[in-house]
C-alpha cells in the first residue's frame, strides 16, 4: 500500500510548476517579504540606549518580555524596528471580533456582507495603528531609562547635545 506522501511525490510535475507564473510570483513575493522582515529585525530603533536595554532584557527575559521576544523573532532582544511584529494587528482583530458581537452598529455591518466586512477591516487597521502607537509609546517612554529621547522638545531636536551622556 502506497502512502499519500509517496503518491504526491510520484505525481509531482516540475514542468507544470515552471508554467505556473502566478504561483512563482507569489513564492518570490513571500521570500522577499521574509528577507525584508529578517533584515528589519536587525535594524535597531533610533533613540534607544542599547547598553541599558541589554541589561534590562537580561533581568526580565524569562517573563513576558521573553515570550514577546519569541513571537517577534528575536527583534525585541535587539530592540529592532520590527519589534512590535504582528501583535498589534492580532490584538486589533480579536478586539474587533468581540466588538461585532457587542456593538449593534458593527453587528449590522457584519451582516451586510462583503461591503460591511471591508468596513470592519478598515476599522481593524485603524485600531492596529492606535495599538501600535500605544505599544511603541510604552516601549520608548515608559521603559525605565531605555529611551534616549524625551519627546519632540528634546535636546536633539533643539540642537544641543550637552545634556546627553551617550
């Protein structure tokens, strides 16, 4: 008796794959997206004190910070520009799914079909931006001395570097 995997391997036709232009485009796009993401996990966030963050991360890596780092592919440990990863979108999607059951106007949008789903997806994107901004604020300004900048009125923007020890 032949297993399903052996049947699939026997019927695999690379000639058909060579003719599938749409599939090749999708595979190349996926590979390019993975490369961009991996590079983005190594580009550090400007304005973060790397020595202070490394010390803080070592002290807290076994808790929630370690789990967040795992989901971000190590970007949190390096404090990279892609440290937030997809977590804000996942959170926004969950919130919007729960809200469609609670808020009558969102429930009506859900029942409208494709047009309503598009509108709910747009709301989800807006909520994602808000959650990402909130999380970024928490990382940058409430992280116990890890951020070098204090805000828009910081000495970097004012042109003075005398108050920065790094």
